[in-house]
C-alpha cells in the first residue's frame, strides 16, 4: 500500500505538477504554484535528472515569486538537455536574471 500512496516513479508527480501549473495559469480557484512546486520536487526526488521537471519547477517558482530559485532550476534544465528547448529556456532564464538583479 505504501507504493500506491507514494509511487516510486516520477511520472505521477510530474503530471500533477504539469496540471497544477496549467491550472494556476488559468486562474483556477485553489490552484497554487506551491502545490506545483511540491509535486515537481517529489518527481525530482525520484528522478533528479529530468530536464522537463526542472523546467516546470522553474516556471512554478517564478509564478510563486522566487526568481532566484527559478533561475537555478532553468539553468539545471539547460545543463541536462542543452539541445532541447534551448531557445525557450534561455529566454526565460534571461528574463529571470533581469528580475534577480
């Protein structure tokens, strides 16, 4: 039962983070970037090298008002997947750098 309550695979947490982040962007009542952050961190505990999870975490952190952490997460995503969505990640990272400075 413990496996059912807390899956060992990152996918359910990644999906939950993705869905929650979409709800936050749409202004769904009760959706919080902090919920997305918790889900994405749970995914990363199970698979620390998921570039998508780091990218989504960065977006959630930015929405939560934490641009410094978001920048770190974007940079990690870039490091893990340098050829995947590089332009988008660099653009977002640049905007966050401006907010941090």
